[in-house]
């Protein structure tokens, strides 16, 4: 199973691609960050995020995309950019027919460290170990994106069957427009 | 000047197209709502919103798109959907090179009613009068989208010159991606 994880953000959108199945060693296929300049027009930043994510999808052709589920627990300005970047990631994947899974930060932390309250250093250390890397990926957004992908692979057996059923069903949903 | 206003939302995304210039009678070219089913997958709802907005842009070819600026003042669940739908609208417009303007709800209310604290009925009544309609457009999301377009036309003379300068500048901004 090949999963592309996205830690959404406008300034830094972390991307990590992991391949493997639960119970077997995992392989990192790529990791990086899509950046957009903080002083650019918001709409143009979203276009840049879309182009960046499309390039990653083109290159790695993942079977699943795992995106961090955004909550309004941070400050308002940050959470808006995060929600908007996550929308772009979800859109890019769903448009290609790739199932999208949303995982909360605590689900991701619990999956890779055993604790939903683990700090960034702990997540980075476990990602490094699980993917047999020489050093933790930087910045933290990149490590978090890999953790999201790992989380999805490990939680997948039950969840993916549900996702596929829902996707099949929703593909025929009405796209209403009244004038 | 032809402006497409968007009152963003996942369940109901209001769309209104208005043509005119400040100081002259305005003309409504279209109004409606893009709807997505509340029980569909979030990512597929975003795809449906994108398809709906693209159809409106294809049909009306606006010179500007005005989107409501989203704040985190409502409940968390609603504001996330609103932020994500607004991201899709901004993305669709910017991808085509159409300048995107963001206006706050109080800017829009003040523009069409004279008061930033006007209620929905007052906004609906003024939209009806300014566009010489027989009755207020329904649902309220549709009326709000028209109000956004009117607000943009009236605020435009200064703001659009700024938008165009920024858009020109940002078109060359880097779309970073490091591995």
C-alpha cells in the first residue's frame, strides 16, 4: 500500500510518501515541503499549493492520501490557512479518485509513539526509526506528513474498506445548482 | 465590471453574478446555490463544489471573484467547511487568472445597507432594491453572494488596482518543493 501523507499548511505543507503493509517494515519513497510565500495573495498561495501537491501525486501515484484533520484549536489566522491547504490536498486527491483519509493529530501520535500526547521530537524519533532513516526529516511538517502516512497504513485494514464503500456511493451524489 | 460573488459553504455555497459600475444601476446576471449532500465524504463534497463553481465561471466569465472572508467566530465544525469551500472558490478563480477579493461580512453589510451590523432581512431587502428584483433571492446564501458582488463593485476603484498589481507580482512567486 502506497500512502501520501499531507501535513497541511500554506507557508509549509509537509508531504511524505510511505509504502508498506501493517506488520512489515515500511519504506519511505519521498519526503518534502511545498512552500508558498507568506506575502503572496491568499488565492495565489492556494494555486501554488495545488501545483505542488499535483506534482507529488504525479510522481508517486499513491493509492491513498492521508490528511491531518484540522481543528480550530490553534489561533484563528493559522487554522484558516491550515483548513484551506487541507481542502486543496483533499480536492487534488479526490479529483483523481484517490480515497482520502483524515486522521487527527492525536491519532497520528498514538499510532507512531503509543501516546496521543507525544511531542514533536518523539514523533520525529519514531518516524526515523520506523523508516530506518539516518536522521529525523526536517522541518517537523515533513516528519508529521510521514507519520500521517504510517498512521494510515497501520489503521488501514478496517478503515479502507469503509472508505472505498463510501467513495463508490458518493461518486453518484448530486452536484446541485439552481438558478 | 462583471463580478461573481461567493458566499462559501459546503452544504450551500451561494453564487451571485452582478454587472455594473459604481454610481450606475446594477444588473443581476445570475444567482443560485451549489449544494452538496451533508452525508457525503468531505473530499468528494469539495470536488462537487469545485465542479459547481467551474460551471458558473464557464457560463459567466466574471472579471473579478469576490469571496466572503472567513473568520473563526462561528462553531468549529461550520467554520472548517466554510474555510474549505472558500479555498475551493479562491482556487478556481485564481487558477484562471481571475483576481480574487475577500470582503468581511461587516464590509458587505455596510456596503449595501449602510450598517455593518445589518441583519439578513435588511441585506436581502437592499439587494432586492439595488438589483430591481421582484423578491429577495432565496436562500439567504444566494442573497449574500449578490451582496458580496455589489460590495466589490462599489469598493472596487481603489482596491482593484491594488489587486492587479499584487497578482502581477505574485504570478512569479516561487512554488517551492524540496526533497
